[in-house]
C-alpha cells in the first residue's frame, strides 16, 4: 500500500505525520510500503526520518525557487 502527501514543511509536522501513519496502519490493518512526500522544505543536508522507512529517491528545488507557475 502506498501513500502520497503534500506535507508543506516536514520538520514542523514530523511527529503528527508519524502518528498519522501509525493510526492508519492500526485502523486499516494494512502496512504502508511506500510513502511519497512533496514540499518537505528540507535543506540539502537533511533527509526525512520516518521510522520503518528509508529514502530511496529525492529531488530538491534550487535554493530560493518558490516554484509555482
């Protein structure tokens, strides 16, 4: 099972995100195997840390690129 989420700032929402995964898996009885996160707004040296998952691919925007358009 896979999940995608536009998290719009991972650092400030990490704890809530991890809790959401745990609640989802407990309620559904299904284990997530893939999570896709958009707009994490993490710096170059940081990597998302989610227990039970690992980063397999990552693409960051250029610095100061607000995107859109």
